[in-house]
C-alpha cells in the first residue's frame, strides 16, 4: 500500500466503475440530488442521528475542514508526531483553521502516549 497522498494515484476500480454509473444523465447540484440524499441517509443511520454531509475533492480538504469545524482560530490540535496531517498536508490545516497549530505528541505505532 502507498499512503503518500490521496490525489497521487487512481481510484479503486469499484469506485471508478460506480462513478461512471452515477455520471450518466443529469443530477441536482450542491447536495440536492437523489444520490446525495441517499448517502446522507446512510450517514444518518451510521451515526444514529441527523448529520450534514459535505463532499470535498481531497483528503487534505476533508482533514482541514474537519479541524476547522472544531478548532478556534489560533488554537491547538494535538496529533501524533508522524501524523499525516502534520507531515503531508503542507500547512492546509493551519490555513483552514485560521492559524490553529498542530502540536506533535510522541507515541509508538502511531498512538499518542498518555500523560
């Protein structure tokens, strides 16, 4: 497996096939299509509550926007010293959180050591 980047390699064949199937015809934009609603219902069932689903183009965008949704500008998010967000996101989390910092924490096997 290569975990270098989410936009570095092609999609899994099953995902690519499903995209081809869903790309025929027209659909309402911005989360208003029947497929968007179906996916949102699946997430509602998974989390056992109503949730909002936002599709983004990359994992960097997903990670950064997720941090921005729970972090104050200038705040701190703790992550493992080898975390993908810290090593590979190239400052995007700090940008989208309006300056919140990623603070590296040690630990073996990608797990943060408790204090």
